[in-house]
C-alpha cells in the first residue's frame, strides 16, 4: 500500500468512526433530553478538546476531542458530583429504572437505526450488480460433487432469492454459519431449473483467517473473456523494469498461452518473486521479455504484483445481458433495509457465539488497521460502497455495545435487569469490580484484534 493510500485510509477511517460515534452518542443524548435528564457534555472523541461550544438553556458543552476512537455523553448524576437541590429531578440516577434503561439502550439502537437508513438510501437509489452466473468449477470440490456447472444461474440459496452475486455470496455465507448444506436452485444453460445440494459439513470456514467461501466451495463467478492488453504501465514497477509497454498484448507466460485478462492476472498473482518468460505482441511483432512479479501483502494475503492496468473492454451486449439493477419503492425499500439490518445483526451474533465456543477462530477478529483499510477501499470505490461499509460497522458497534460486559452499554443494561429482579440497584463495590473486569476483557479483545492486524501486515 503506497503512502497516499495509507493517508486516504486513515482519513476515511476517521470519518467513519466520527460518523458512527456521533450517531451512537446522539442516541444517548437525544433520549436523555427527552426523558428529562440534564446533559452536561456531548463529546465525540476523548482527551483534550480540539473544539468546544456551549449551547442551549443548559449550556451543554459540545466537544470534538483529540482521540477519535469513541465518545461519551456526560449527564447530571449525584454519583459523579454534588447536584443542587433544584436540579435533583434532572439527575440521571434519580430517574426510574425504565428511563435509565431506555437512555443506555438508545446508543446501540441508534447504530441499528443508522444501518437501516443507510441501506434504505442504497435500495432507493438502486443497487447495481452482476447476475449470479457460475464460472469455472474446480474438480474435486463440493460444488463439483453437487453437480453445479459452469454457466448455471443461481436463483436462490436455501430459499433466499439471489438476484445478484452480492446477494448470492451473502446468502451462502449467512447459511454456511449454521447449516450443513447449501441448496442452490439454479437455471442451467438449457433453461431447466434444478436444485443442487452442496454438502458443507466438512468445511471449517470460521477457522480460517481469511474466509473465502467461493474458493472453499470450488466455484467462481463468471467473467467475460477480455483480451489481455496492457492499458498503462505504472512507474517503478516490475512491469516497467521488464520493458512492458502500454498497448502490448500478452501472448504467453512461461510457455502458457494467455487467452484472457483474468488468466493473465491470476498467473501474476500466483507467482510472486518468480522470474518468468513473457511473450507479447507489439506493433504487429512478437517480442520476448523477462518478468519477475514483486510480492505484495494486503489484508493478510500475499500475491504477485507488477504495476500495470489492463484494458477492460466488455462488449456492450454482454454488459447489458449480465448487469442487473435492483430498485425498490419507498415502502419495499424500507422493508428490505430492515431485513438486511436484521440478517447482518443475526449473522454477527452467531459468529460471536461461535467465537465464544471455539467453533470460530479468533484470527477472524479485525482491529482498527484492517477497518481503516476497508474504509479507504470502500470510499475510493464510491458513496454506495462506503455507505454499505458504514452500515456493517454500525451494526457491529451496536452488537458489541449490547454484550453484557461491564464498561459497555450492555453491562449497564445487565445491571438494570438485576436491579429489576432484586428490587434495588447493584452496589457501588460490585460496579467497580465489574468495571475492572470489563476493562480487562476489552483490553484482551483489542489486543487480539490489533495483533491480527499486525500479522496481516507482515505476512
């Protein structure tokens, strides 16, 4: 990753965290105000304030602080200082149990609400995708054993409709977390509709560091055959060093005839550090070059890279045939957005459950470095992917904050449930012990996530 990409990822990460923290804390702030609690400070970030403004009848402090990894809402509370008699009824600790519960639960609730709004905007604008047509099938593989064939159009996965590859992949991932088989309803090239049952009981998807469901199933997405022609040679790369030029057509690599741009890309990625013989067609004449792809590691994957951009010229007839745009009306879009948010939430909870039971590897945990990378990547692609990324992270924050861990909102909600059962608040000593346990748990979780991030950088 070059310097500009790193800067872009950092900026996108700060924007993403800033937006989601603001949404979360605004949930606490808005509900607290509505339920009669005096709010002293609304802070996005921790540490020294970079910007501070007092506003409103209560002169609430609105703060943007130096450390962007979080935020808080400080409310009037007798446990944190003396409260004037005239304002006792506005103190958080004096409110009824259900009001305190609602204020604390509002933060995660607003994270889920943000995800619904983000998906709703995406669905209203229209989601473009590619028809889920199957490409090459590996032999042997679960897909091959099930009889899935190249050119099959996937209509549904375990009853879930799949209009695009994005929907098909998500449905397969979603179902593979707990199911032992995937029932793919496909339409073959003969237009006949059949069910293909893929046995996934032997796959250990969640034990892998980088989940690649399509690879494990043994199938790929269909791609049009694009001629392997170089559009641009980037400076200081392996391609420039080898003598490759723009407009060169790739003919062969190590005596392997190259018939498509995808085949060319795959061979380069699979041969990091390997010197190879390259034959190109230039100005009507064949020329031989020597090319050694450099090694690059990104998101835990190491692959070959030479520094070129290939010319992608897909015939308009194929583009029109394969591209799909799903658009939804106001009501249907809202239903779809709520369904997508619920399915993502449930999937996150199931994966967390498998982490606890050891059925999923902790190597799947990601920290701020990996999140920043994907923030930058999605932001570079466009607004729609970035909104989708924000929705996923917002759901993750909502689920994480609802875990019954002291220091998190879920820990406080758990205390309130105990209070409702026993009829009195949890003792201050118990809360202090819980906070220490919560800090330790969060420190361990963050340490594992950052360790995984660093491993992905050096692998």
